[in-house]
C-alpha cells in the first residue's frame, strides 16, 4: 500500500468524523459489557472521571445560559417589529404547546409502560465510588444566570451598545467552543461511565427497556405534531394539509442528516416557498424560526424528563412542568449549532426546577441525542407552517390562486 492510499485509509476511519449518535451507542454497549467484566478498581477510575466531568458540566451550565440567551435576546430586540413579534410569538406558543402535549401524553401513557421507581429497586447492586473529585462550584445559580441574561440582553437592545454586544458574542463563542471541543468529545466517555455504573448497580435493564418505549412514543408524537401543525396552516391558506406536509419532506430528511436547523435553511426556505408563501415572508421567517422554534426539541425533553422521573420514583405535577416548559422554550432559544445543543442549554432547568442529579442529566443527554435528528427535523418542518400563517397576515397580495 502506498503512502497516499494509507493516508486516505486513515482519514476515512477518523474517529472525529464518526457521528456523535454512533459514538454514544458504542459507549452504551461498551459500558454495559464492561460492567460485567471490569474489576472494581478499574470501574472506579471511570467513576472518578465522571465525578470531575460532572463538576465541570455543573460549572458550565450557568455560563451556557448567559452565553446563549444574552445575544439572542439582544438580536431579537434590535429587529423589533410587528412581523417579528408575531413570528416569535407563534414560535414560542407552538413550542410550549408541544411541551404541554408531551407532558399530558407522557403522564397518561408512561405510568403503564414504566415501572415506578424501577431504577431504585435493585438491592443486589452497588454504585462505583470515585477515588477523588475536584469541586468546581458554579459562579452563579441557574436563575441568576437567566435574570442576568435577560437584563443584559434587553439593555443591549435598548441602548444599542456595540461594545457590550461584541463581548456577548465573543462570550457565546467561548461557551460554544467549550461545548464543541470539551463537552461533546468527552461525552461518550461520560456516557460509558454512567452505563458502566448502572450495570454494576443492576439498573441497566430497566433503563434500556424504557429507552425503547420512550423513543417509539416520541417518534409517534412528532408525527402527530406535524400533522396538527399543517392542519392549522390549512385553515389559513385553504390547502390540503397532507400535501403541504409532503412538500416539506425534503427539509425533514435533510435535517435528519445534518442534525442542524441552520444547515437545513436553504432546503426549508425552498420548500416553504413551494407551499405558496411569498419569498419576502419565507426569507424572513425561516432563518428566524431556525433559532427560536424548538417544538420538536421541547417535546423530546419533556417526555424524557417525565419517563426518568417515573423510573426514579420522583414525584411531579402539572404546575412543576408548566413552569419548566415555559422556561425551557426560552432557554433553548438560539441553541448552538452542535449536536445536542438544546439539551445542553436545558441542563440548568432540569437540575434547578425538576431536581435532576448529574446521573439523571447524563441519561437525559444520552436519550436526547439518540433522537436528536428527529427533533431537529420536526423543528424545521414546522417552520413552514409558521411561515404560512405569517404570510396570510403580512404577505403581499397574490393574484389568483396558487
């Protein structure tokens, strides 16, 4: 084999090019297998890594909230106008309604599919303890981060401060870099350690069984959500909702591959125009909705949270989730263009409002990323329905029927 062929071969098998979902799946499989064969001392090494990693993740969560929300609020404020307000309002309303639909569905179905407290009913197992850990207390609480982000973001929009905006943008880039270069690359090792510990503790069976049930239900929910969205759109443009949904399928399947709303914008824009939406309205609403319309992501996060709370035997009620959903719809605005950005931005709320531990948050990350592409596809496809409604009220007058 010559050097060129050898270099191409090595390049083709580059680990960095492997999709994150595949890395997570491999980490889960290896973690389960290692749980049966690793000696305790070796398992404790990974428990030590997980303890340090979770400390760093906890330190980063408030910074993620400030870094993402501050420039997003400022950017929306600078573009203030009736069309923007209506578009943003529709996106936010649709996102929280998707969250409520997910809550009521999960509350109705999950108790009959998941054994309450199943993760706690494993007396034969034991947890791996770390050799040591390093304390990294966050610089602020989650709620403090949210208030600071809104305060600074609104002030930037009102004052039009270029210097503060530049600092906020650069801080967002720093946080995004930390996620993309540290959290995401190390995440498979963290997931490996979580499933290693769950196998040793005798909890892996209930968890995997629950994963399969949740994924099936959430996939069905995303389909029903899209059908409902385009049935609503049909009330405004008098077109067949199923035909409109079929026209948006290229955007759906593109998002499945890219796992990015932003990367799918060209296809989403083209298919939205094919629905009869004017180019002016489509060109405004689609890029905006790519960052603020997160119905599919919210649906997944809420369903996964309910399932894990049932498994842990943690009590929950509607008021708790109502507050969580309303805050979540704001927090995941402008989630970064990295796989799992929405779940990373929501970790603070999961811990602060729902009381999730580091291990629970790790399970949420694994479960969310397993369905990441489907949530993104649901988000971008639903962008077309919002564009149809906005075009009905603000689009240029059309001659004849489309």
